[in-house]
C-alpha cells in the first residue's frame, strides 16, 4: 500500500513543470516565513531539495539573510541514520553524492549536536492531514526525529497533490505539527 501510494504521488510530482515547481515553492515558502514558528526559530534544519521536491535553496538564502543558522542532514547509508551539519555557503559547501543528493563537501562538513535545532523542515513524498508522512522508505527521518526534544516544531513543505486523506501508519511514525502547501496551512498536532 505505501509503495503504491509513494509511486503514484512521485509520478504526479515528477510531472510538474519547472515553472510550476518554482511558483508553488515560492508560495509555500512565503506561507512558512509568516509563521511565528519560523520567526522564533534561530537554528533551522532543512533538507536540500531533490528532483521535484519543494525548492529549499531560496529558503536557505532567506534564513541566512535573516541571521538564522542553517543545518542540513547528511545520510549515513551504513546504518540509515542522519548526521546534522551546519551549512554556511550553499554555493561552495555542497557536492552531489549517492542518488544525486546534495551533501557537504568533506572540508565543509561541520557536525553539530542535533539538540541545538529549534525547527525542522521534514521532507516526504506523501502526507495526510494528521501529519503522518511517507518518505522514500529507508527510515532516516523516523530514526532522527525520535532523538529530538518533543519541543522542536516539525514542519513539512509540500504540494497539494502530495496530500491524501490517510496513510498507513506504523508505531514508530512521528507526525509533523504543520503542513504547508501552496494554498493552505494545516495544523496537525497541538502539542507544539
């Protein structure tokens, strides 16, 4: 069920034109930056967009321009965990690695304790209105989110086409607090 849903949504997302991705991403980011959750945060972790995900490079520049610190995930394929690295210069610090993902160059890898993070932008492929998500299936984020303080807001940026009524859940799944699309903000959990 999850695989079928993932493939269907990926196909729809991949069908978006570069212009659609650009305009929808801008609308989503504009909604995010107006939120108190965003404005109060000073140490923000976010993904580097991949394929037709909501673009995050404009958000990274906006964060840096606002004096906020930016942190990105570095995948550890051997044990499916994430290490968090501070990003200081997107143009100089990053290189393409496995699967075409962007990660820090070896000399730009600046690991930090994840406990300093006060906002996480969580990626995913499929989302439901209760904040549950389906990623690419390796469990990197589920493992990582379980290590964070329960006070850290979890936000996902997505296109409307990635939203479904309900996805299958497992006991280790951690829902996000807010979903932001090009046309709406959905508050999924009230504990933050």
